[in-house]
């Protein structure tokens, strides 16, 4: 049926204040609930039946996801893709980076995401322009081109649904400060085939690292609303083609009728390199989608090489232009 209200799966609930250290487990041996302090111990036995406790049956406190999308791309494949990615960019890469480049150090990590379904309406209003004529005034350096256009009030309404929209739920990964890191490359290896996710099971973490979610639903709503508005604008784009000079939206209204939130771990192969510099330097990442193999990243470059190449290309193009002018005269 139609999605209404806010539906939050157990793994997407607000993170309990003590979830970072106190974790409640349901023993699969006898059903007892046991709470342990993970600051002191990462494993424990049930004090009733001595069964070793695992995080598969953790009582919902927001610290464990609802689902996990297992790795499909193997490490050797990820290493090959990262090597190929860097090879294409080696010409301008920083000398130290090339010397220290060790793709075998790639780490498989499960990153926390909220996967959101939404039932949404968007209303936009603004001005659209249709050009009626073009003319010039003046001459020489003072010659100017003028445009006349009819201006129209434009309003659009669109209803739509979104399915499995991923939102990063780690504040560290959600930090898109490009002066300090290149986290944003994670967004360039989307999408993930989230429909193939399976119910959470800790065994999938064997051999991989993972990050805990530290953002609740309310923290992520503003980012969700920004993305939904972007989707809404894209939805109405095709209906305003007649306004040749474009449409300037002056008012936008988003109505979210219903959302469903599921917490999920998504698989990424991550290679990182720290470039020393002012204010702590820059952390570069190369990421490989653990399902599709899509690869994107940031390689530190030698600025003087880029500048030299740009000047060389510029001089070369100027030479060609001069040759064409001489040949045609």
C-alpha cells in the first residue's frame, strides 16, 4: 500500500547513549539477555548456559544494522582495479605517492548506510523565459548583443516515490570537507544492488573491518530532503523545455507523506594515502564498489607537472592556430 508516516526498522532506531560500550545480546543457546561492556571485553559467554555470545541476536539499540550486502568483488580483483586506476594517472602523481603505492594494503570495509524509501510530493514555482528576438547596438569594441524575451509564471506539481535511496550514516564519511579528505569519492561508486542484501549476520564481517553508524534518522532528514528536492526538480525538467531561456525556480515546497528507514552495511574496498601538508595535510582515497567493481579515487599530483603540461598544450594550440592563420592568408 501507499507509504505513510515514518517507518523505522529496529537497526535504524536511535542509537542508545551507551551503545558505544554497553551491548545487549540475546543468547541463541538459552534465550537469556546478557549485557556486556565492550570497553573491557569483545567476547563473552552466557552466564546461564556458557554459550559463546555473538552479535547476530543483539537487542535493538541502534548499534547493529538490519541488513548487510555481502562482498562480491574479491581482494585480488580490487587490487588489480586500484593498480589500473593509478597507472592511468601516474604521469602527474606525487613522487612520494608512487614510491609508497602498495595496492595490496587495500582494506575491505563495511560502511553504514540508511536505505530510505519515500512517498513524496514537490511543488515548484518561478519564472520561465521564451526569447522573442536578438539584436545588436553599437559598433567595434562597444558592440553589444541584446535579447528580448516573454516572461511567464511557471508552476509545477509532481508526485513520486523513491526506492532504496542510500544515505551515509557515519558522520566521518558524511564529512565532505574537500580541504581535509576525499570522502566524497564514496558517492561516485554508487549504486549498490541493495535488493540483494541479506538479514544481518555477524559472520559476514569475518576478514573485513566495519564502521559503526553514529547518525540517527532525525540527523539525516535534512540531507534526505535536499536529495528529494533534487529528484523533484529533475522530474519536472522535461515539462519546461518550451522555455528556451530556462526557468528560475523561486519557490520550492517538499511534502514527505511517508518514509521507511533501514540500516544497512554496504561493502567497499578502500585504499588510503596521507599527503603531508599544512593543517594536517590531505587524506586521499581510492574506493572500489565491493559489488560492481566500480572504481574512483583521488591521486595526489605534482602541481608543477600539471602547470607545465597546461602551458605546453596551450603553446601547442597557439602554434596550430598561428599556422592555420598563416596558411589561410
